[in-house]
C-alpha cells in the first residue's frame, strides 16, 4: 500500500527492510534473552555501498569499531549481524574478538568476504558476550525476502522498546523505481549526538559509499540527532545504510537531478523512525514535538528545541497535563542559544501563550485538556533570525523510573 | 553547641543566620501561599559589605537585576527581602517595578537607604506578583536576633523543599572570634551553573565587598555549582553574603594571614548547604556523592562527577538499589572530559567494581545491599592527571515525577 507524498515520492505502509530489491532478513532467539528474539541479520544479494554514523561517546562499543573497519576497507557491506540483550560495550580486547568472531561466522555461513560484514549490539553494558550461543545462533539464521522475516529482524534488535519501528518510501531516479526502507530500535539512553541509536536502512539505489555517507550525515543531524528521551548518549549508537544498486539507474551523486528526491526520501524515512523512537521512549505516554522558529541559525533552533523536549520539568508537566509554560521559557534561558527575553512567542498546540513575551489571554483548562492528547506540539519563535528546527521527545512518567530502577536485577 | 574541626575552626550546631553579631531576621505568611511562610527579611545593624553570584541563565528574574544594581552602587547592603511562591521571573518591566517597590517598602519601614536593600524571589515563573500582599507583609515583619526568627526566615524561602537548610562555623581572625552562618533553599530546577539557587550567608567578619566577592566566587564553584537535582538551571539562582564587620578585627584580604581560615569556613558552610539541597532534591530518598580523581584538571573532575550524578539512568538505578555500573561508565563517555577507556577505576561505596577497566570480583548482592542506604558514594579514578573533584545529587524517584506533574495545578 502506498500513499503519494509528492509526484516523486510515495510512502509505503506495511513497510519492511526487504522491500528494496535483493535484500533478505531474519531474526531468532539464540538464548541471550530468555524467550524474546535477540539475533538478526540483513543480507544483500550483492555487496552494497555502505555508510554509517556512530555515537560520539568516548566509550564506543566493540562492534562499532569492527563495523567501521569493515566499511573503511572497500565502502561495501553485504551483511549485518545484530544482537540485543548484551551491548558488547566496555568489554575490552575480548569484546573486539567476539565482534570479529560474529562477522567471521556470518561470512563463512553465507560465503562472503570477512570485511563485507558489519556487526551491531545493544543491551547491558559491561557484560561478557555469551559468544557460543551467538555463533550457534548464526547457523540457524535463514534470511528471506518476506514481511515476516523482516519483522523478526525488527523484533530481534529491541531492548526495552514496546514496538518495532519501520518506515519505507519509494521514488523514481530517472526511469527506475527505487525503494528505501528502514528499521530502528531505541527507548532509553536516547540522546544521540552527531550519531544515533541503532537503525538499519536498506535501499536498492545505485550510489557510492562516499555519497551515501554525505547524505546520511546530513539527514541524521536533522532527524535522529533531534530526539531525546533522557539526555543519555549511548555507547552503541549507530545508523547504517546499505545501497545495493539493484534498482538499476544511473549512479546517484549530488550533481544528479534526482539527488534532492533521494535526500527527501532519506529525510522522511529517518524522521519517521526517529519520531517512533521518541514516541516509544521508556515509560512514555505522549510524543512531544517542539518547533523553534526565528533562531539565529538552524543549528541553534534544533539545539533550543532539543533542550525544551529534554527538560525533565517540561516532560513531567506534560505528563501531568499541567500547562506550566514558565518552565519552557526557563529552558530557553540555559539552552545556550541567542535569545532576547523580551521578544519570545510561545504556543502550546494551537493556543498562543506568549506573543513578544507578553502573556496572551489563554484558557488554562483548554490547554490542560489539549495536553491529555497523545501528540503534543510546542512552538516557539525567538525573533532573532531565520533559523528553524524541530526536535522530538516524550513525557517523563512513573514508568521511566520503574523501568530503570531494576534493569540488571 | 560547637564541635572543633581544626584549632581555628568550629562547627556550630543549632546554627542560624542571626548568630553573627548585629544580624536579625524574621519570616511570616503574607498570603502568597495559603498558610506556609512566604516572606522573610535579614537585617544588619549597620550596612554590610555584600557580594553575590547569580544564575547564568539568559532569562534572569527581576529581583536579581535589582539586587545587582543595589550592590554595584556602594558594595553594601543592610537588608535583604525575600519571598517564595512567586519567582517574579519573566514578568518584564512590571516585575522590575515590583522588585523596586519591595526594596523601597523595606528601606522606608527600617529607615535605610534604598540601594542598601537586596531582594530575591522564588516560586512559579511568569505570574504577576501579588504586590499589595507583599507590601502589607513587609509592614508586619519584626526582625530579631533569635533562633526562632532565624528559623522562620529559613522556612519563608522554601518551595518544594521538605526541610530548612542551615550551616554555621566560628573561627578566629587575629584575636577576634568571627561567625559565618548560612541558609539556603532549593529542591527542583537545580543545576546551578557558575551561580546557584537561593542562599543567604551572614558574617560579622570585616572584609571589603570586592574581597568578599572574590572568596564567594571561588567557593561557589566548588560547592553550590557541584550539585544537580534535575539538570535544570533556574532563572532565580543567587547566593548572597553580607559581612558587617562587627567582629572588630583588622580588615581581611587575600594577604591577611587568616584569609585561608575564612575561605575554609566559607567552603565548609557552602558545601554543607549544597549537600543539604541535593539530599532534599524533589522526591529524593538518597544523597549521592561522586568523587572523581585522576582527571586532567579539577574542572574536568567536577564536570565528570556532575555528569554522573546528573544521569537519570544512574539516578534511577540507585533508587532501585541496582548496581548497574555500566551506566556510570557510559556517562564518562559523553561527559566531555578526557578519558582513556582502558584505564578506569570505579568503586561503589567501598566495593571495587573496576580496576584499570577490568571487572573486579565483586558481590552483586553486597552492593545492592549497600545501595539501600541513605548516603551513597561513588568513586572514579580516570588515571589521566591530578585533577580531583566532587559533586552531589540525589536519586530519581516516582515522587519527582509526581511533584512536577502538577506544580501549577
């Protein structure tokens, strides 16, 4: 099923990462977790151009280093192996050996080159990987181009997530129909910084690894990097895209007339996945979207929006349907962006609260009532320039505390 | 009652801000709140050298600007008027007029110069001050040098705090006994940045406003600026110290042989108040002290410590007595300080968890048991240099969410 966004771009519902030509996937339980799926694979019929962005944390998990090495060799990947339940982070030399072993097991099983395999992990930090279970699990994987298998993959990468997260668009490059699909996980420890949580994107577009990286970097800065659940940047954040070229069009580059279409599809896909993560934040009951206009620059607009949506006081107030707008203004004071305290506009939903920093004649109960909804929008105009940006987050609830007070026990 | 810290320095229990010579205080309910005290005054028998540090938020409350103006005129204050229940923040020109009106009412009632009065406010942001009630309240204030009156002042500045916060030390400058006392409030919106929440310090030391500011700046950076409850920097943070010179010693300056004693007394007083604020953080059940050693610099040590104690995941884990040490390490990754991921020591209480990033043979249950206590200490050694620093915070509990989901309603 597809709905048309523009003449060029169609949103595919029932989206899954095996819709682009030549991709298969699978997900199983290999015993890291008790029953839930914990091991998944994405496989391309031929080596695909690959690009990834990683966490900026100084403590990077072993699989990120190994994936980076693989991509740097040729710019190509043909498979990605992913486990949940154990982050393989802060595991030293042994962790690196385990990440290599996972890649090697995949390359042997599917007849690939070692450096054509990427690896990702998510779960508890600092625990040794149950590597035997994982290697045996790899032998059980039977990837196929089926919705069910793709969904099994999406399930296998989840931790405290309550839902799988998928998005998919189709568009034309020249005469060829191209599909771009993505899946993601993330619920807590979400405050991506120049990189993001786990997300895997597949496309049959024909594009070099270099240009793919250019597009991915630009788009993640405005999508995944604009969400926050709890201000915590993870050790395992990674977005990885594979482009196997099977759509058969002339190679994409920034000079190609359809480059803009590709960027737009990538932006829509990443933004949809990013919003799914924010909506499924640990314990969340509401998705909060903050739009900042009139900032000095786009970066400042996004920074201000992310500070508001990251404020525990704003998040708690929205959970309680309390229109405590003074807290939103207080965040602007410390967000590190240029403001003029006497010329701020603020709306909650469609209700104007401040105009040029003067309180509008709003009805407290109407806004409280609006805040009972499941999607809350806040709009700020700083009247400093033309910068505009958005950020997404969720409310802070009792359940966030409950989930995180007993994670390892 | 006094206990001796060093030959020079004694801690006074039953501390109150009227213990230094020449200071009186009072606190009443003037009707901003329903029943609780909401208006207080500190008065000195003669104009006192004054120094203050203020929030670095770009949205500064009106009373801060007015206090700053008063101090800048002569470096002297003789009275400070404080209300709780309304922050007089983001209230524009009318807010400034209300802050001036409070000072004028005090100067007239007590026969002071207008610019010898400081003013502070704390409470809801963005609401118009009920100025008539406050001005009438000022007429009811009858400051005296009594423990009860000092306690009434300490109560009158509270918002969501559950306890008053006081500290007091005596020491000798030359032959004279000098007393330094302080009181503070703060429970939520606590993440002071180069300044702090509301705290008022009185002393009968003889010191110029300039040198008092020098000492205050140095000490707040290592005390109030090292606490966090929720990562939110307030619009109304202020620490104010009054020194009326009535102890009668030769004027203090950095060249005076007892300068170090004065700094030590100020450090002990401010640290004690800062820890009281962290312990009484909104919804908190535990005080958390994080010590970072071996950082590149003292500033980096304090930054790393403050990041750990500010992490919602670490805070939730401690609330749940869950020794999820991987989260502490994850924070070090994004704290913006120099680290070497392979050489980190970590202890929880007296239990070594990591040595040179290798997991020690610790007993999970013993640490869980330790975490049931009301004071938790975490120690990290980064092995990068000689920088050492501490920070204080509290656990994240259901009650934080409860308190903040219905603050204005």
